[in-house]
C-alpha cells in the first residue's frame, strides 16, 4: 500500500500562525512534531517510507523537504495550483499507477491528530483488504460526539462484513456540512458519521470512478499519464492544471458512486480544523483557559491565548481566541473560529499579501 499525504492547503482558519509558505501542517501546533511529521510517523510499521508520497505546492516544497528529508524527489508531487481534492487525488493516482499498475493508495490529510495509532494502522490495513475487493472505494468515518456543523457527514447502511473485528458498512449517502438543526438530527439518528476525508482505494478504481463522474478531469489525467517519466511531464501537468475545474472528491465522485464502503475510526481523531479545536483538545487551567507563552490573566475565563514571545495581559474577558505573531494579532470570539478564513479572504482582497 502507498500513502498519499495531501499537504497543499494553506490552513486559513489558523491564521495568523498559518501562512502560505508555512501553513498549519508544517507547524508544531500540538507537540514536538509538526503535523505532517506526525502524520508520517503514525504510518511506521504499516507503509514503507519509500511508499510515502506527499502532494503539495511550490511555496511549501522546501520546507517539506527539510521536515521530511527521507522523501525521494519523485515522491514529492507538485501541483501547479491548488484545484481541490479531486485533481490532487487523480494526479496522485496516475503517478502511482505508473509506478505500480496494481497500486493501492491511502489518501490522508496532513493535519489530523490521532491518539490510538495502533488501532489507526489496523483500520487502514483492513481498509486495504476491502479496497482490493471488487474495486471498492473505502472511506473512514468518525463517530460524532456533538452536532458539528464544520464536518461533512456519511450515512451508513447495513453492515456487510467484519474483518479482524472491524465492521464494514455500505455507504447510503454523503451529506454536506449541515446547519445546526440538521446536525442535531444527524446525531440523534445514530446512523451518521463524520466524514474524516481519509480514503483507501486502488489507483485503477478511483480513476475509473473519475472517468464516469468527472470525464473532463479524466481526459486531462490521461494526457498527463502519457508524458509521465518524460522531460515534458512537468510542462504537461501545468498545462492540464490551467484548464481543469476545481472540485472536491466528495462532491465530484463519492456522492455519485454506488460502490463506497466505510469503516468506523474509533482511534480518537480530531481534524484540528480551527483554533476552537485546539482549545477543545488542550489542557485547561482552573478557569478553563488554554494559555501558551507569557501571560497575565485577571478575571479571564474560557479563552485560548497563544503568544510565544510577547506578554499578553487580559482583564475581564471570556470566550476569546487571542493569537499573537510577529506581524499580526488575532482577537476573535471562540464561536467565530470558523470565520477566521474570512479575514484571510479580506486580506487578499485588500492586496495585503505580506500578511499571508
């Protein structure tokens, strides 16, 4: 099995710590490893380092090389421009098929937190077995613990198998990120899982599904495949990426397919998607604050304060996120953590690129 680690995102919800050249997957947010280093480390014993590929963009390339020095140059897949997950996964699939016509690929985001790593590896190993049967598409769903509106959902159908104690379910449907009331209904029903964004399939299977669901993308991928390993490879990839549409694998393929199966990931997962998630999974003080760095807090409750260098003093506040960097300071309500990306969009519109 091969691992394809998607590491091209900018992590806009983690601004101002996350920037274009050093986004959140390249930061030490939770421990002494960066998020991408932790992603690679948890594959140890299941997937050989030689079988680990990373998909990224040019601005992040040098930092990834520095953090993952074992990666061979050919195991770094450079997207000319981020076009969402379907083109990213399709490009990876044709490259892996060129290396191994029977390649099985585990597609993993670079910025997840997983505590029970042995169970995670066991679930991936079972998923590989499921994926090689009848060219199945396999995803991993997470049991929801609250009515989250920041995740997509997977509705499960009946259980169709059990392998090594891991049940296998047929997917009934995918649901986009819901509003609060819909999320509560999903949670109450008991047959919805959070969509983790982790996928396992053969390269041939996902390319066949792309051919049926997104034929224009498939045509571009076949053009790329013809030139793999030649001096024109990079030129053709750039040409194709200029013309293909940006589309997610969930919307473009998974929601259309009738051949999707799901395993439950009971391995203590968090996608670390915003500063609010950092607040939830970090240790709290006696006033429910999470504080990193120098601080002086008075009458302060339920806040996340991250200031590695400067002293932060607060008085009479609660439910705030305060993130201090050398050139930017973020102050927002915790319940608006998902909207931090809107500030990044506003900086782009105002041409304030120096803060991105």
